C-alpha cells in the first residue's frame, strides 16, 4: 500500500478526533444557561477535558506501544461520537463536563499513538515531516470544530443539534473502522499497560513554552467567548476559536524552516504581545483588535511553539516517541486548564475584563522568568526542524 494512503487516513482520523474537542464551544453559554451557572462553572467544564486527558497521558501514554497504534485512534473517534451524542440527548452543564472528560481521554489516546504511528509510516528519517503532518491535522481539527458549529448556528439559528454535530456522527464511526484496517507498521512490545510519560533531557523549556502558549489559547477559547457574548458578539465565537488555532497552522511551514530554538524564541515574543492586543480589543469593544490579537497568539501557540516542541521531543526520544509526546502534553494541558479555571473564578469575583488583565500580567511575568532561566542555561536544540 502506498504510504500516502495510510498517512492521509491517519491525518484525517486525527483531524476528526480533535474536531470533536471544540465542536460544542459556541454553545457553552447555552449549556450554562440550561443549568443556570456562571463563568467559573463554564471554565470548569472546559477544563474537564484536561481531567480526562491528564490521567491518560500520565498513566497510559505508552499504551499503544503494547496494543498497537490503531486501536487507541479508533477508540478516540468513538469516544468523540459518544460524548457529542450525550450533549444532544441531555444538554446541560453536567453533560458538558462529562462530554469534555471523555473528549480528553480520546485526545490523549489519539495524539500519543498518532504521533508515533505517523513517524513509523514515514520512517524515522522523516520525523520532522511526521510532526508537521500531525500538528497540521490536529490544529485544523481543534479550530475547525468550533468554526463548523459557529457556521451551522449562523445558518440554522439557535439549536442544540447543529449540522456540525451530524457531520461528526457520520464521519467518526467510518473513520474508526478505517483506522482498524490501516497497516500495522509498529511492532508491539511486551511492556506494562501502565506506562508513565518521559521527559527527554534538555526539553524542559519546550514544555514550559507549551504550557504558556496553551494557557493563552485556553483563555481565548473559554473566557473570551463569554466576554463576546456579554457584548452581543457571541456570533463571532466560532470564528475567534478557529482563528485561535488556524493561523498557527498557516505559520507551521515557516516554523518548519527555522531551528527549534529560534521558533521557540519567536513564540515567546508573540504570545504576550498577541494577548495584549486581544485584551485591548476586548477593553475598547473593538472586534478587529480581538481578531488580530487572536491571530498573533495563534501563530505563536499552534505555529512556532507547537511544531518546535513536538519535533524536539520526537527527535530526542526516538525509542519512546509516544511517551515523550505524552510528557510534552502534560506540560501543555496543565497550562491549558489551571490558569483558565483560576481566571473563571476571578471573573465571577471581579468581572471578565479584570480577570483577563490579571492573566496578562501573570503571563508576561512568567514569560520573562522562563526566558531569563533559559538564557542562563543554554541548551542547544537537538536539530533544526528543517534546514531546507
């Protein structure tokens, strides 16, 4: 079988798994209204995704080393379908929490197995290309789900069964069956089912950068839509979430031509700058600035930082790629969840804008500290993402 076939179906499967993750984001306020809850509850539901994902990464991030790559990917597609079905059958804040938890498990299974599988299909000498395909597919998926629901709601009007949900119900089960039929490239090893993630030497700064970058994305996805809704701009939520990820995808070919260290450094500059632009847009109620700021943070998070970090850990752990990927996402999803929950609690106490200001101050401070420590302990990148 030509490599392009399993590569294409694997990429489509990873896209669909992550497509389901933010599919329900434009309806957060509707689910919250069903249960009469505030900003803290919404951010807790958003972070329940991490509650499912983190144990998966911490305990069974290397599961596919034992049972093969295909089963975890197929299971992730089914989990996404079941989680979305729950939201249709019983729309509420509690259902949102449960669904997000299930989606987290699915993402943990698919991203660790998928990264290793893609590298095995293409060959170890093309690990950088494999990382680019995985980051592209997942970036498009994370952003595409929210945009699809936003467009569906715009065309259908308010509904708890948008067309985007129906598309997932049709595609995911088919792709799960296709995933199981893909060629078995890997050689399963008789390792323990419970395998902790690994953190390759010299990659701490890439993990810290992922935590910082994805905390900003988490704010954009979970908190900014609440402020948009409060200003009668809720119809733009899907586009904002899509831009928060898609622009990063567009920047990945540029990042691919930079060294990992250089791409990371650029990400450190763009992350706080982009959020400040977004914050000003929210403060003065100027949608254009909100969109521009979202695009800048997206370039940093899902463009330069994401690709550089995934490529680096893959290159530094050639014999443990699944577990090394799990280790990287441990960093990323701590950042994706804890600051967002804290900001939600602050929003209920001080207001959404004040919570965003506090986050911006903390973000700039942490960025400066990481850069200072990194400069004092130079750790050269294992390799360039791509030299040409």
